C-alpha cells in the first residue's frame, strides 16, 4: 500500500471514529460533517492507491463515479450519495443545520455512519483484498442499529 493511501485511510478512520463519538454524545451536526469527510477520504484513498490522479472535489457522487470507473465496487445508493453530498457545503457555512431541509437527529446520523462503515469495508477490500466485512463494522452495527 502506498504511503499516501495510508495517510488518507488514517484520516478517514479518524473522521469516522469522531463521527461515532459525536453520535454517542448526541452532537448531530458535527457527526454528519465527520461522516461526509470520512466517506470522501475513503474514496480518495482508493483513487490514490489505483494511481488514478486525484480530482479536487468534495462531491461523493463524482468520487464514487471515479472509483467505479476504476473497477471498484462501492455499495452506496444514489439516495445516500445525495444525502452525503447535501452535507458538505452547509457544514462549512452553517446557517441552521448541516442538512438543508431539516435538523439532523439520531436516526439520520446512525444511517449516515452505517453508510460510511459500508464504504470503508468496500474500500479496504479493494485496497488490501479483504473478503469479509471488518469486525468493528459489525460491532458498530450491533451496538447502534435497530435491526
């Protein structure tokens, strides 16, 4: 694995861990901001590892499209991409909430963190050839999701 890839993955992990802590602390706006940043950085890590030339963007749609064009499967729906893309700009310049149409709550934050966990697993599978979801992903899901 490239050193640059390792750095992007480390920052992505830090954002995701922060999102989980913020969720547990019921700090929903910064939770979502960190989720968006973690997904963005996980996707950029794949692009760097595959030597595809990094595009300067915060768009999850554009980044996921670039990753898919590299032959990497990323399990994220169009609706979830739209949700994550709706977070970035308002989180940098907040008028009211990081979400444009409503205040975030625990449910939406849990959903967004779960999106990031799936993207993380997909990215690590693509980079290091892991065939199963990471143990901590399942631990998070069991702890936080209502199945």
